[in-house]
């Protein structure tokens, strides 16, 4: 079953050094009459705490019509961008693309934010269903028709055995983006924490926190300043950058991360350690108070939010 993001992470490895395609016509936006009025999306996400309230939103036909009213009409070429399953999205857009999707469209309407244009890009699921439906929606911020940053805001994935994953979104009048993840599995329903993001003056997306000061939850802890991450943070997160089949010595796909931020963006040296933790035999979930920092796995170097270098530690340095 497709991963639906478990951490609602936004891109932390932006603008990998590669050539961007010259064809920027897909992101041209000349008619300001198509600027979308806010708020837009699913309201009262923080109050949808029961399975009935969530299903009423997911099955709301009027809301689906509202989303489709964005007019997803312009087809995007497959070699223009890469759309992974996770929130982590790399720019510039790569040439690779998962071939199971054959309908990717950009909406006629968009968000106008300062000197940036923020486009809606939809991925339509055409597998196993007679009528294609929107499975994912991404926001792509652009300036002068060139992509700056990208994040996924919507998911409607139907898996095997009736399992399904959803991400619902809301964008308020201040361009604060709220995302709520839901899983329908054998539990049978799992509500994940609501996360917020904002568009920075640089056109990039960053986590937004309601209150300044020290912050701590099950997945991260650090200082919030002006609603953004600042200084050193400790984060526990799934690590998609290490192939466990290729590097079996790491055993656990989670990492213990020591990260640095300035104004919400990654800076300086990030160190990723093996996360040592015990899992519950009953639920399969990690026991939080058992978490410890293990061996160093790899490091990353950032400058103004841009990943400049990544190195595996020790004897693995030449294999990454």
C-alpha cells in the first residue's frame, strides 16, 4: 500500500543541482482573473475527530466539485517532473516518472502570493477504475514561470482489503495551509496530528506553528520563533534515503536526526543517526521512552534551504 506521508514532511532537499527543462510554459500565469480567492479547501479539519465526521468530508460531493472547479485542463508532460509518494519533493524537476500514472494536469486557477504564483497540479488515478479520479494534488510555487518549491496537499488512495489513506487540506486567507492525514486500516481508523505550513517570502513552503517558544511532540522537539523552526531540532522520522536492502546493517528505517534551521529553512550540517527503539508486540508502534541515538548514518549540508552535499558515514561513504 502506498505510503501516505506519515510525518507530513515538506521538502527539505530543495533544488538539487541538475538541469531544469526549458519548457516553462506549463507554469505561465498571465491572467490575474484566475487568482483563487481564499479560504479554500476543507474547513474545520481540527474538529474532524471521529470516523463519521471524516467520512462526511471525504464523501462530500459538493467539495469534490469545488476542487474540480479549479479546472484541471492542461496536461503536463511526464518528463517534466517527479512526483514521489512522500511529501519530500525534489527540485528541479527530474525526468523520471512513475509510469502507472498517465494523467497529470495543472489547474487554470492558481494562488497569487506576493511575486509568486502557486499552481495546483493533480495526479489522476487511472488504474483499476473506469472513471479516473484525483488521487493527489500538489502545490507548486513559481516565480517568472520557474518552480521554486513543491508540496503535496491532498491524497485519496484506495489500497487492498479496503484499506485507504487520505490527506485533506485547507488554505486560509493568510495562506496558512492545514493538512490532516487519515488512515483506514485494520485498527480500523487512525487520526494523525494536524500539521500547518506557510509560504515564506522566498516562495518556499515551511512548517508553521501556532505558538512561539519550546515545542515537543512524539516526532520532534526544538524552538519555534515567529511561527517557524529556529536553531537546533531533534527529529524522529522515517528515512527514505537509505535502502535497507542495500544497507541491511541499519535495520530500522527510522532515524534520529539533529537538524539546524534558520527562519524555517534547513541550514548548516544535519546529522542522521540510527534510531534505537523498541516496538510494542501488540500494536507494532514504537515505545517512545525507549528511543536512543545510535551510530552515525550520514550527514547533509544545507545553505539557505538548499541541499549541497550528502555523505554516508564510515565505510559506507563511497556507496551512497
